[in-house]
């Protein structure tokens, strides 16, 4: 896979987990604040939209939304 394909996969996984929980980006940002991660909605939206974010960011989002397991397929 190319780098762009990996980025698209990470983006898709994160968006799917957010959607499964019927959350919008504003709610995710608020949930991240509750675990001590400062993020504004605009930056959050840009990171997700580009699909270019760190593994740390992805783990923070997953923790904030209560995702305890992730299926990669």
C-alpha cells in the first residue's frame, strides 16, 4: 500500500468509530477535553479531513470516544 492508502485507511477507521457512536466532531472535541487533551474543532476537522495525524492523536480520539477495540478490516 502507498502512504496515501494508509492515510485513507486510518482516516476511514477513525471516522467509522466516531460514526458508530453517533457523535459529531464538536462532541468528540469535548470528549477529548474531558481526558485532558486540548483540541479545537477546526483543527480536529482538518486533521481528520486530511487523514494526516499521529498515532498518538488517533489513540487519544479512540480513548475519548470510549473505543476499547478496533477491527482493522
